[in-house]
C-alpha cells in the first residue's frame, strides 16, 4: 500500500487510463482536422457550383429575353417557310465545334499543359500560394510575404501524413493488386530554407483531377490554419 492511500495496482491502472485518454484526445483531434478539411472541400465545391448555377441561369435569362416573341396560332399557321434562314442556321452550327471544344475544356478546369492556380483563403480571398500544374506534377509555392514553417501544425500531421501519404498508400495497394505500375506511384518532396520555412512542395504522379482538386482545397485550408497558429 502506498502512502497516498492508493495501491500499486490503482496507480498502474490510472497510468494505463491516462495513456488511453491521451490517445483518445489525439485521435479525436486528428478526426476533427479531417472533418474540417472535408468541410473546406465541400464548401469549395458548393461555392463553385453556385457560380456555375448562376451563370446557367443568367444565360437562360438572356436567351429568353432576346428570343422572338411567340406569335398567335393564326400567324404561326400562316407563316411561310424560310429555307434560306434555316440554311444559315445550319452553317452557323457547323462552324461551332471549335468554340464548343474550348468551352468544354474550360468547364473541365484541367489543362494538360502548364497551368498556374492561385490558392486563396476562403474568408477573404487572401492569396496563400500559387500552384503550377502540369500533366504529371503539381508545384505549390507560398505567395510572397507568406511564411509557413514545416513544423507548424497541421502541415506534417495532416497535409503530409493524412492527405499525401494516404494517396501514396492507395497507390501502393494498387501496385500490389497489379493495377498500377510502381513508377506511377504518387510521391512528393518538400523544399525548405535554412529557417525551415516552406519554399515549395512538389507532387508527382497525382494523375487524377479529383486528387488535384483535393490537394488544392486541403492545402488552402491547411495553410490558413498554419497562418492562424503563427498569428498572421
């Protein structure tokens, strides 16, 4: 019996219980970070969807306003055919494929060549970083004046550990299943200066547009949290 009135078994159980509680706290914190990142991605999708819906509504409204007013049934029945006008319409439609392809590419939001995307803070559009995208790689560079330490949470634990390492793990599983060549596994590299500030993050073999979007949204959220913790 210890002098405190607790037995050695009590102390041992208390130590085990403390370890369990600390693990639960850590797990809950990681889960909370994941939920916040997921919420940021959802908010980004909803924001983009709202813009697209507004654009579609504006286009539909303009088309309705500029269209010819409907004629009474008698006038419609008596109106002579206009073959020349129909031919003109056909000619215009035939010349449309090129702009249509360009519009489709823009709507897809993916350029297989070189593309630079700004990563902004959601609440005020403050520029956090720029991401240079090619068909095989993403290079994220903090914006001028934005200092981000590799040691500021949740960069290592969440962005690297959960998001990027999670993608690498999925690729490794696909390699084991024979569905992906080993050379196609996603990898990343973080370049930092002497003060351990992020200079750039290079991600190769991201392959999928969905991954690219997740990386952008998560990076913007993580950088925002890092600035908050740094007091910026």
